């Protein structure tokens, strides 16, 4: 898998082959990042359910200030650390092995962009959104970016954009 734009463009990352992960396809990432490009400069990002880290790394590649990667899979954490070293990522980033609910319920940080891309069929997006809303983890004018397949998403933020890519869907909410 390759980073598609920005300063890390063309660099390959690992993680697409890890059992339980489902990296965002290149054409979806390209379309998504074209839509949110004006929100990226100096953004503080959260890549929840990080998997390969492709969304957070793409954000850093395109000018985000920092990214926190959270995943509960030990193999994913190893791959994320390896990708960080391989790309020589200089932007501030944290890689945290933790259940998403525990992280969201204990973090004191707020974010400009939050990527929610859980393994399909887990139906965790709405649960995550409820915690994010309750704890005010999304900064004013921030974006909540959800990639999903089947789940019905409940969110009190304004739906900003929505797009379907075959069976995959992206919904972007703005606070």
C-alpha cells in the first residue's frame, strides 16, 4: 500500500495483510483527502481503529500537525511503529495500544479530525461517536470521518458530505 499524496507520496506502508484489518483503498483515500484538504494544515488528528495507519499517515503527509493512532491489536501496533520509522515521520505522533472506548473515555486531548474506520461488521462507529460527543473530543468546526459498510450511523453533528464507493460508504460530519 502506498501513500497517495503529500510529502510521503509514493512511500509504501505495511499493514494491509494483518488479519482483522481492512485498509482504505487508494481511490477512496484519494477522494476523501481531496474533500478535506482545506482542513488538514496544522490539524490535530485521531486515527481510531488505526489498522495500517494509512488515514493518519496520509493526513500527516498532507500537512496535519500531529496524529494519535489507537488500536487494540498488538500486531497492528508493531506495524504502525515500523511504518513510522520506515517513513521517518517527523510530525508528533503517538501510537497507543488500547481499546477505543477506554481511550476515548480517558483522553484529555481534543481533535480537529477524527477518523473512524473500524473493522466492518463490528458496528462500533455509533458507540465511538456517542463517547466523542459526550466528552466533546471534536474541536469546533472539526470533522468526524466515518468509513463503514452496513452500520446505521447516529450522530448529532451536521452531515457535511457523504459518498458511496461500491459497498463502502464515507460520511463526514462537522461539529
